[in-house]
C-alpha cells in the first residue's frame, strides 16, 4: 500500500530467500509456495498491471528441491514461476566461482589456473566447476578434494541437479523425479517464458571470497563465517574480479539466449543488482561507529561504497605505458587494487611505474618484444638439478653461493602514504625486524592511497625481501634451459621444496651465466593485521567564510607588487576556500584556492597614533580572534620581521602594518598586544589619530596569500565569490564581494623629514625620499630611487582648497612671494608632497603646516 501511495513502483519482490518455508511439503504439496502465489495475486491487485512482480529465491532454492537421502527432484517453485502474476524469476546469486586453496598443490592450480584472481579461471566456473560439473559429498571429501561428477544416468538430464545450469533449466520442460522415476507430465513451467533477474549478486572483499560468495563476517550474527579456506584478510581485488567475471560473462549474447516468447535475453542484466550499495554516505559510514555499529564489518564485507572508484593495478599500468607510447605489453599477470595514485610526470613510464612496483611487488621483463608484467609471488619456479647445470670456468664449482653482510641492510622501515577510506590524511606505518641491532631507519614516501594495514604489510614485505635477498647464486644454464630469462624463477633442486631464486641478470658468452637472488613465497603473503576503521573528521555543514582583502605594500619584495592579499577565516573551517572572479556577476572563473585559515580578529580597545619606527609602549591593544592564536616573540626577532600584522577598517586599501613583541592571553581568544612597532612598510602615512575599537586585525603570516590579478586590472571593480572549496560558487555559503585594488605594492612611500625655511623671497621646503624596495641596506651611499625617475607632486592647501599643484624633479621647492600673491595667500597654509611613480602615480602624502610668512 505504501508503494501505491507513493505513485507506484516499477518492480516489486513479494519476498526473498524463504528456502526453509518453500521446501516444507505436506499432503497437498508445498503450502508456502501456494501462499506466495496468493500473495502475488494480492500485490497485483494493489499495484496494477504495469509493475513487474517476482520472488527473490536463494541460489540453492530456485531450481528445485531434493529431500535429503533421496533421489527425488521436486520443482517446488514452478507453480510460482508459472503463475500469471509473476513476471520474473529472481535469484539471489551467490554461487561459488572457485575452489582455491593456498599453495600450488591443489586441483585447480595443478590444472593450470594461474591464480584465484585469473578472470579465465573465474569465468570457467560460472557454468562449470562445483555445482555444475561436480560436487563434494561431504566435508571430508571437500578437504581432500574428492569430487563427485554430477550425472544423470537414466535420463541424461544432469541439469536438474546443477544449480549453476541456468540455461538448461530455463530452456527445458521440467519433469519431476519421484521415487527415482521421471514423471511423464511436465510441471506448469513453460520453457523460456520469463526472464531471470539476479535480484542479488556479490562477493565479500575477503581472502578467497569467490569460494563462497555468500559468506560474510559479522560478530553479532550467528551466520558469521569465513569463506572456505580463507585466512580472513581483507581483499578488495577478489571482489573486483568476481564482479568483472560475472557481469562480463552474462553480458555475452553467446551464453545468454533470446526467448522466443518475450523476445529478450534469458538473463535481464539491466536488472542485475549487486549487493551491496549502502545509502549511508561514505566515509561517514562505516567510520562513524557511534552511529552505526555494523561499520566494523565493512573492510571485509560486501559493500561497494568507497571501493567502486578504485582501479585495478593492471589498468593503471596499462594507462601509464600507453601514455608513454609503450603498447606491446602484457598485464594479465598483475593482481591488485589501486585506491589512488598521484603521478607528476605521465610521460616517464619508468618513474611512474616504480612506486607501483615497490608497493605491489611486481616485475617487468621483456619477452619476444613484449613487456610482460608479473607478480613477484614465488610461484611457478622451474626445477633445475644442480648436477645438470653447465660448467663454467668463471665459476668456482657448478653453483656459487653468496650472502651479503647483515650490516649492509637496515632493520627498520618507515613508510609514509595517504590513508584511504577517510579524510586522505598522510600517515606513517613502521616495520621492524625482531633482531634489529642497527637502529637505523629507512624512511620512504609513496604518492599512493592505502589502508593502514596495507601500508604496514608493504613495509614488512620490504624488510623481509631485503633480508632474504642477501642470498644470491651464480650458475650457468644448460642448453635445455636457455629459454629462461630475467624475472623467471628457478629452484636448484629436484625436490618440490627448497630455495627459490629469481633470475636478475644474464651474461651471454660461451655459456649463459645467471645471477639470481633468493625469494620466499611467504614474504608475499600479507601478514594478518587488523584493518581498523579509519578516523574520519565529523561532518560540518558548509557555512560562509569571512574574506578580508588587503591591498598592502611590498612585504618581502618577492611578491607581485600589483596583486592584493586575501585573508580567509571561518569557524568551523571548511578545510580550504576557493576564490572565483569575474568582471561581472556571471561567467566566474576559478582564481585561487586558500588552503589555510587566517588569524583574523577585531579590536576591543582603541589604538592611538604613535611615532613610526620606535617602540610604542602605550596601552595594550586588545584583540579578540575569530580563530587561531598569537604568541610573544623577543624584540630582536620582531626587528627581524616576525609578528607582522595589520589593522584597518576592513576596506582593501586602508591598512596600517605594525608589529608586536608581547601577546598576553587575557580571556578565551582575547590577546593584549604590547611592545609595538607602528607604521611599518610605509604605512605611517595611513595612520589615523586613532584606530577605534571594532577595527579589523589580521596576522600577516603564510595563511594570507596574494590572489591572481593582472596588472591591467588594477583599479577596475571585479566581482568575487569566496566560499568553501567543497561547494560550487553558486552555493548559498559563498560571499559575493565587489572590490578594486590600486596595487599598493607599487605605491611610493611618503617622503620624510619635511622642513621649511622662510626668506624674504619666499619659503623653501625640503624633504628626504624613501624607497619601497632595497632600502634596508645601510652600506649604500644613497637611498635607492626605486622608480624610473625622480619626481614629486607638491600641493599648497589653504582652507581646504588646493591653491597650487606642481610637479618637480628634486626633493626641494620654493614657494615664492610672487606665487603666494598670485594664489591670493596671505596667511598660514599646508604643503603636501608625494613621490610620483610612472606606474602608480602619486604615492603616500607627507604634510607640513607652514605659519604666517615674514
């Protein structure tokens, strides 16, 4: 009824996996099946003719029922499958695709299957292997791999006993076997009459998961079991290969026949549903354990969340090689999942492959013009009898053994990498040999995303490889083994056990001399480590950030002089903020990313004017920070440039730069700043009589960065949208600002030491210029000019009116009596002087009041 109230649904399962009920047989047949038919009719009446209705049967249930200890076969669900109210046969498909054991001595490996991950091997077991060709009659026979063929001697219908034989079950009439006799009349099932849906299919991400895809680990469940012969370790790649094999196999029209009745394939792959995609958001699930207590089952569970974006190792290696123009490659022997990889140079295949080779343990060898990649797992060694090796004068004996000194290797490895399944933090794992006496540490970094367990296993493998590889051998190959080459494995014994060596180098002379290094299969088996869930930062909804523009003078001299600075803060901080810009309120482009939160606050006390260049020992300036902290520094360090800050009214161009030595924490987030150096970097000209309380404070550290601005965009109003980097610029959390910038890094400093001398002929004014660049070197004979030419603008002001303005080329000017008369001046006046830049124009102004002329 709920589905009807919601407007209907496209399909509906009346139930799933009721095997314990559907196989109960009474005098009148299978009563639960009859009830399911009645339920289907009721659902049809409610949902109408357009909804597809079906039942999701267990994979061991859908095809029939054999009572234990009998040779009977009942097609007990056929009345349901044939019912007019049922549109599809639903199967929760967890059929095994492998029967794999550890080592090389089990039936499937001896039959030629190279690995449990091999797609050819897995595909061969979809309509083959256990449940199709054979079965195990008991647990003891399973342990011993005694396989009983599935046969039907009397009627040549072995498919009625095969749960994997979907095609024959779907394509044929069903004749039940009762008392060992084949019934002459078929059931109501019409061959090929309805499509099959995989209402579930999937495999847990666990070692040997394809042996029993239905098994899963859940400490709280009575059904918690490992797949057969599994060691219980996490294995995302077996899940990938299972899905690749299943989906690829059944998508092939050659194995998926078309129905003559409804004109579509037997198996509707558009309705194949992989278990499981969880609606809970990753990585909050599984990592937020206080919210969901089943999160601890995720690492080795069926979930695809967080895994579907991974790539197979083979596909990554292929992309790297093709990007470098290498196309004759063979990656069929590579097994593994790459969760994330940062490559700086995609054109250099060797450097791009090296981190992968170190992480996953594989080699690249050339064979007949093809670059072949293979796992370094120690399997497939060729046995060489030492007595049958060639004799070479370059060797002392038939085989030379050598072991490097233990002092030549480190006993401790620390690996830094990006942790997957959470916030992608850079973490480190360490492995130590139990008998390490060197105390030396080999520190390595990898631009790869891994779980912590994988990082630890990689470090342990490196150490073990290094210890085992101290043993090397040299020998000469006999003519019968001249096909062996670099990367091949050999065992110098006729026995099936004994040391295995990997050929690393060959020298071709009269004989083929081989240098090989010892390897151990156990080194390449992942150690049993708990793959604990990663710690994920609590989710914080995006909130607006506070952006503050600062059009500042040059600070270090290495900046772009015309570009403004931007400080961004917020609480909570979104991790990064992005800046989008445009000449109008549309067509925005990404301009900059602000990675760090700035230290921004507001003043709680006024700051009065003080002399520049000397210590201001006035009352402490109290600042309340929005976030961050301040610290006291020695005055000698302040003199060297630390604790640089700005105070202003919040507009881009009105900032005084100052420094402070002492920062005392007086209340939460409230600091009292004293021991100040005022008007730094030429901003003394902008210092008002008082900065009132409520003024904006910004600490000028590395979090305050310049934004992108072209030189020809100075003084042009631009639109900016600034907000959390996790959201688009049209998100409500973004701030929209319109600002223009003069490019104050180009602004000349105000002249200093203005003087006036009055004579009968007029008033002579002098001053000393300052430079915005390279002016702190006291060894120079003169202050650097800092501009293309020396030029000043002089203004005479009286009563608020500019009476005269002149452009001169030297730091002196005489305001003659004749000029005064011409200007109508008879009393006091003010003179303003600014150095002129060819790019910026007049810089900051210096002012001098001049009294009554003599």
